[in-house]
């Protein structure tokens, strides 16, 4: 069976249609690779693992931020339209420029161990006995699943409207992973407050598109908002 796939061409500033023969189990990335190999090798597209692990193949597939390597063609009715994520500057065709996102990530105050749990010898391996609960570890592990695919940023209307005034869901996940580490000592509430977490009105679009199934809104954003409000009340 053949399917039509339309890919965004930055040179032509429009979608260009191709017809691709489909086999059972193919994903959108397979169809894009077929187009590269049989019609136009100049199309720019990023991918690496083809297994949903590297986060590099994000795009808008029929308007939904998705990983091309995890979206099966048989899950889409009708024609397939693939455009670059629109919240980022476009470099060429399906390739976006995430430079600003890496700068924002670097601005997050880094992990600093609570010195009260380090022995006086300053030997980090000679920490005092502390109790780590399974709940604490599980919570941090969830955020470590982030593959930095940027789909949550692309799905977020608050990021689109307020741009750099709102840090965005991916970075709240990173901040929460540090804040919820029981060994950490940094207070990042003022940082998140200044970075516009109030612009998030918990629409949960970020959670819906996350391929790592992180409960971004419920487990990262809402607890961080509550911590900021607690500080203001106190
Ligand atoms: Fe991607 Fe999820 Fe990480 Fe956002 S939180 S960058 S959607 S893996
Ligand atoms: Fe945006 Fe997610 Fe909040 S989509 S508005 S960060 S719940
Ligand atoms: Fe790595 Fe799709 S190619 S996530």
C-alpha cells in the first residue's frame, strides 16, 4: 500500500508531497528516510537512535508534537504532514535550533550537597548516616527519564505566548529533579518565580505529549508552584 507524506521544505516555504510504499510496522521516520533515499537527499532532518531514546527526531506530525521514530504510520488516518517544531527557530526543513534552550538549562542553579551530611573531614564518601526513602528515589527517577526532546516546550501555549519570560516545562522538570533530591541544599523557588512559572495554567498539554510518560504537570509543575506559594505565605 502507498501513503502520501508531506514534508516541510524551508527552501520552498511549503509542504512537499511524496508517495511512499508502506510496510507493516513502519513509523514516520521510516517514511522520511525513504523520501531521503528515493526522492530528495538534500532534505535536512535529525535522528540518531530510532528507538525513542535520544530525543533528536521531534517534529509536529499532523499538528501534534511527536517523535518521528515512535509514531507508527498505521496510527494516523489520511495524509501525513510533518513540520518542524514551531516554538524554535528553523534552521532548515525539519531541523530546529535549540541553542536558547541549552542556555536556559545552564542557568538552572546546580545541585549542591547539603553540607550538614558531609563529615568534618570534607570527604564526600564519609557522609553521616541518612535515610533515603523509596518514595524520594522513585520521584527523582521519574524526572531522570527526560530525553530532552523539547516536545513539551513545543506543546506549551505559555511558552509560545510568553517566550523567554516562561522557562517552560522541560526546565521545570530539570529543576524539580534537583529540588526533590533529598541530598540537595539549594532553594530554587525564587529562580522559578522569576522564570515565570506562574504563566503555566496547568493545561497539561506538555504531559500529554511527553514520550517518557513523565507526569510533568502533576509531579513537577504543581509541586513547584505550591512550594513557591508556601514561601510567599511564610
Ligand atoms: Fe521530552 Fe518529556 Fe523531557 Fe519534555 S519532559 S523534554 S516531553 S522527555
Ligand atoms: Fe504549558 Fe504544561 Fe503548564 S503545557 S501551561 S507547562 S501544564
Ligand atoms: Fe532518537 Fe527518535 S531518533 S528519539
